[in-house]
C-alpha cells in the first residue's frame, strides 16, 4: 500500500504542477502593461510684497496752504518705504497720500498688523494721523490681530495716509511755536495658509 500511496501522491503532485504551469502560461498570455510618462516644471515660488512704484504707485492731495512732498524709497531697488514731508500752515490744512501695497509674489498675503506711532495727548488736540486700508477701515493706533484682509498674489491694495491740522476746542491747545512731529507706520503681512 505504501507504493500505491506514493504513486498516487506523486501523480497528484505532478498534476498540480501541470495545472500551475498551465495557469502561469495562460495568465502571461493575457497580461498587459500600462505606462505613465510625464514632465513637470515647477516655477520658483517667491514672497514679495512692496509698494507699487511708477506713476500709478502714489497719488497725493493736500490743502493749498500746505507745502508737501512724498516719495518711495528703495532698498536694493525694491520700494519698501514711503517717506513724506509736509508743513501744515494752519488749522484745516491736510496732506493725504494714497500708495498701493502690491503683492508681486506667488502666495496670497494677509494683513496681520498695522503699527503706528502714537501722538501725545497734546498733539492729538491739534493733529490727526490716520491710515486707511483697502478694506475701508481707518486706523488711528496700532492694531494687532487683523483678520479677513487678504492681498492676493499679483494684486494691489490702496493705502491712504493722512495728516490733518485740527481746529482744537480751545485756543490754548494750539501749539505756541513750530512743532515737528514724526509719524511712522508699518504694515505686517504673512503668507495665507
């Protein structure tokens, strides 16, 4: 019985090997390859938010009784600073410049903060300093945590800077002599996630 059993086992084993061999040949006859070939060019990404230069970069208005000048200053040929000098001769005089913040980069930018110099209590009685951003909000002091103001890649937003000589409630609040007041402002942007 051992030999019969061995013959049967060998026969079954040979039969299984033949079935597997036939399945492999049959499967190979019905196989196919699909290929994917592609070329991807990735452009350089850049972060570049500047003041817009050129004729459309600045528009200025001021009262006729004020002497004013304003210009973009460049750092490494990039206009990052706007400087102005104005003499306001009497109450009612003002200087207003609209400059454009331009996103020359490839990422959308969001305005996070506007930092402004603070006028003294005495100066606030006869001088007003504001920055009005594209969203229509007028800022008179440093404002942190600004939300919802996005400067899209390739876009520009107007920023209006205004100083005005006010008529104070009391004559004693007027400056008794010429006063030079330095005002500063800084707009902080970050990448939109």
